């Protein structure tokens, strides 16, 4: 995620800086959850009541695949990774392939972990397309797999104003260009950027949709101009469109909520993108479909945000906010965005007070890591069952022991469309910070959760936990599994990942894939680890 320097100056305001320092000091000194009845500071009253303070008693979820993804030490068919912070990890899984993006780079793997393409700039799929999508490489590229059509979706924002004369020939379909393999482990440099026109021109959002389930084959490419800065895109697959919310800037409290015409894009036909401006809201997540069971016909995409507003100093809340975004491609004037609806949840305080906070401790250094505690994390999962549908959402919050934990929610969507809280919990079984979560739900209703974990005695690594519908409400009954143990502290920057990512395997609708960062022993920059997990009883 790109963050202007002006936002950092805002965060440096004396009052907020003092509050953040106090929060971080509390987090670093805490080691154990306090006994019952202790007055808790740093969290709102009632937050501790939903904390899970012990590990589940059942054996950990089975880890069925693990391999290194893009990052320090990775060398693929086209060289080494050109690293930029944060990693902006994104992962998608198809029937035969795994595709990963980190910031401005992407790669394609076989499911056994063998890299067959990359690392190359994320805009390589737009070679020969023309316009900003081919010429400009920005961070925050996101990959998704459309399980309904068995296609790949790559979304690439353009963070610079595009000169009016820079136009594409789109939409166009072309084969993915695969350069010859190289034995040179030097990262390939990014192409030179054309000059930006800060006085004129729009930003843009680039979409590439594969023509088949083979990411090495043909792709349909699209460029949509945007008047607003398209930061932090979070694409989601829905039957009637690809829904992509973005943030329009870090000094304004406003979001841009867009939907692209999925049906036409799957065929490579001219398509449209419709957007709505949403003021005075937190970061938005659009519901992302897991599994093959469709929502009822005409169901709007469900959009969720956390409460509070960091820019206004409001870092505590007891609600989630819900919108319903219903697109009408036959008569676009009838497209509606209705909300917000308030959903009451247990009180919470953003971990460390929100984003750009130097507070998650590491061994042997005073450099803390960013919490990204002000927002719900991708993905917002939608899964339909016979008599209801579930939404699963997560974020990072302060805990009663003075560290950080993962707050998670399962919301139930009734056949009539009403949405209500089914269960919630904060996973905080010991003194470690656990944060930057991503969740998934398999076809049996099991919930899997990956996240970063560490403290001043433990280098940050990646872990995974799960629960079955039979487990007590609000708890993860399976023990935590380690995907990657850190071996060094990150000292170059406070930015850490910005987000991790889950993806559900479309072959069995059971296996949950996950990716996150860690540092190898002696390393100064991040590596990534990709893992696949499967819950007991789901085959």
C-alpha cells in the first residue's frame, strides 16, 4: 500500500504520538494475561470477555504442502525477486497452479512448489497492450482465482496520473509472454516509467482475466480510468461482477467502491466498470465467494468495514458496518449502494492504535513493526450452505495481556438476506503478538486462519489455526501450527507485509492455502512461505 509522507506527518501529531507510545510501551512490558478482575488498560471494557486465552486441545491442522515463495533467497526461471516493502502478499490457487504477487512482482508455480514463471513485473501480462497498464508498474497488485469460471484475475492499480495521450488498445487478448529462462540470479530491473502529468489525467485500474484455467495461456486485458487515487485494492469474485474497493488517499476519509463487468470480461468483450464514492468510512472489504454454491439470484455484494476512524483519533468501536452493493448492468442508473447497517460486536481497540505504528516488538532491536490495526483484513469470506450463508471477517486488536490478537467474526446471512452476528472471538492464547490475519472457510464450515506471530523474544514468523463447527462458540479448537519460523529481525523499515492471504483450493474445496512473510537467519529482507492446510474430516 502506498502511503504519502503527509499522512506520516499527520500521525506524528504530538497527541497521537504520545498515545501510540504509551500503547507500545504497555505491549512491550506485558508478558502474561492478568488474573480475572484486574483493571485492564489499552482495551475498552468488555473486549476481554471474548478472548481465547488458551490454545485448543485438539491436534493442529494438517500441513500438506509448504514451500518458499517470492522474496529474499528465491530464484525462479527468470531470476531473483526485486524486493520492495511492504510485500503486499497476494495468493491464488487453481486446479493445477499457484500464482503469487508481492508488491511489483509475480510468479507462477506448480502445486508441488516448482516455479515455472517469474519473478517478473506484475504488468508483464499487459505486454503489447499499450497505455498505462503496460508502461507503469505500481505496487498492490492482487491475484484471485475465479472458482465459478476457473479463470485467473489480476488487478493492478496505477498510482500515477496518466497523461491523456497515453492510451491502450484494449480490450485485447494475448498470450502471456514468457521470456527464456535465465541462470542469472540478479533481479530484473523494472522498466523505466514515463513522466507523470500531475496537472491533468486520471489514475487507472488494470484488469487481466485469463481465457482458460492456464495462467501461462491467453489473457483478456482491460484498462479503466479512475479520477481518484486507487490505493489498497481488494478484489472479490461475485457472480455479477468483480468488486474492487480502494482507498482514495490517506489524508481523507473516503473510499471508492467499484465493480467490473465480469461476464463480458470472461469472454474478452468490451466491458464496463461502475464506481461509487463512499465518504466517511473505514477501509472497505467486498465479499469474496468461496466454493461453488452461488448466493441467491440477485443477492447484492455485501461490503463490510470496521468502526472507528484513525484520522479523527477514534481507535475504539463496538460495531461493524455493512453495505449492500447491487449492480444493474441492464440499466446502470438503477445500481444501488445501501448502508451502512450497524452490527454490534464486542468492543475493540485497533492494535497499537492503527496503521504506521512502530510498536510490534522484535528481538535485539528497538525497531518495531507496523500493526495495520485500523482495518478489516482481506479477505471477507462468503460461503453459502443449504439453509444459510456465512461471512467471515478478521482484524488485529489490542488484548488484555497488553499485546495483540486476532479478532474474528462469523456473520450469518439468512435466506431473506438479513445479516446477524453468529459468533466472535479474539485469538490470544499467550503473550505473543498475533496480527495481520487472513481467513478462509471450507465446504464443511471449518474456519482456517493464518497470521503473523512474534514478540521481543520471538522473531516474527507465520502460523495457522483452525476450528470446526463442533468446537465451542468463539474458539479455535485445533492447536496452532507453525508454517515459518523467523530467524532475524527486520530493521530497515517498520512496514511489515500490510496483509497476508488465504486461498481455497478449487479441486477439493477443503485445502486452505496461505502465504506470509518471515526473515531467514542472517537476512535483512523478507522471504515468503506458502503453505496448504487441511482440516480433519474434509477430504
